[in-house]
């Protein structure tokens, strides 16, 4: 959050895409060795329920999106419902959940409501 507000405070974007950390803290130890042994923990650890970064990112992204701008977020299996709820609560519209090739809900796409 501090990075966003300090580096991008004068910019507005049509599209923000993020692959935030979404692994539950307790699940990190169960990841494949090639992931848990080589990826920085900060890139994996999404907190107790895997959604800590989303709670900060979703409302902050609205500040940096132009009207009708799009926010796209990668997510883990089983997180679509809660992320959809957060997006609605923050005032996003046209929320869509996109499945990957395995049929798993993988990306949330939402639009910043136009200010009138």
C-alpha cells in the first residue's frame, strides 16, 4: 500500500492487473518444493485466509483507476466468493470470474464505476 501511494500518486490507469500473494499462511509448508523453497515468502503468503493483500488492494486500486477502468486479480481456488463480495462492497461493477483451462475460478475482473 505504501508503495502504491508513494510511487503512483499522480497517475491514473485504464487497467490494473495483479497476481497478489493468495496462499494461506498455513498452506505454504504444503506447497511443492520448487515453489516453497525458491519463491520469496512475501510473494506467496496471503495471510491466515489468503486474502490480506486483496483487502488493501481492492479499495486502493480504485484511486488509481480511471473511470470505467478495469481491475483484474488472480486468485486461488475457493476465493472467488469472498473477492466478489469485497469488489461489490468497494463499489466495483460488472464483476466477472474467469476460469482457467482446468475450469478453476482463477481471475476476478471488475470495472470502476463511472463518476457522474
